[in-house]
């Protein structure tokens, strides 16, 4: 039976790489996929991984009905055997409903990839709807690591290496940006709670120890 599968994880855990691998494996067997994406790091209409792999995709804009898009595609005599939706956290909840309808009515597998929570540890609306509707939720087993070496479970937004907890939920950035820019970093829960990024940890390590002062 066709399924709606949500592959989730933090940034830097290989979601887009897995999406590209699924596309490669299925296309090698003669299947044709429809790839949707939103706000990919490589630019509009691209699905890319940090390993340097990239392929063309359909950029999903606000208000696009993904079910109607597939129906129109098929009605023109074109083919689609499965759907890949990368950066699915950026999709609207109603677009997730449309992907579920693709599974149920068009009988296609839909593979959605995305991060679950934002830099404030709040669920993205698209990810929340995927958790509610998906036939399966798969947490990726390639673990991203916090700077301390522990398993990273939270995404942090940084400005100049300093963690911030206010601002728009969606801001397209990357973990490879310089410390002077707005960027992202994955942290374990403890260091996310403490707002301690790799930069702030280094600064703390370089600070001279302050010795206690006692009266004679």
C-alpha cells in the first residue's frame, strides 16, 4: 500500500542526502518521481545536500495545491510514480493534507523530509501536520553532534556565534555560514537550554580563571 512517510531529524543529519538517494534508487529502476522543495540552500527549484549533490525540483510557493498540481501533471499525459517533498517543514498544513490525499487518491508513495522544530524548539506547522497524518515517522539514524560531542537534538539560530531565540520562524540559512552572519547550529538539549554555542564555549574556555578573593 502507498504510504506517507516523514523522515525527520535535526539539521546536518542527512535528510536531503537520503532524499537524493531515494530518487536515485527509484529512477534507476525506471520509476519517475515528482520532487517538491521549498527554500533550499542551493536556490529555487533545487534539491541539494551538503555533500554537494543536487538535482532539479519544483519550488513550492505559498498557496500552491500540491494535489491539483499532480492531477494536472498526470492529466497532460506525463508520468509520476512517487513524490519527494524536501524541506517539508516549510509547507503549510493544508499542503501536507494535499500530500496525504496524493497517497490516498492517486496511490503514490510520498516521502517527506524535514526538521521537526525551529530554533525556539517549537514545532513547525508543516512538521506538526506530518506527525499527525503520516503513516510512518522515521527519525534519521545518522546523528548530528553538538559541539560537546553529545547527540544533537535541537536547532539553534545564531548571530555572530551567539544564540538567539527571537525572530521570524523561517529564515533560510546554513550551518556553514561565517560567525558574522545569521546561521544555524545543532545543539544537545542541555546546551540549547543554556544557549551555549560552540563560539560561546570557546570564548568561555579562553577566559582567564577568576580566583576567589579572601580577606587576610
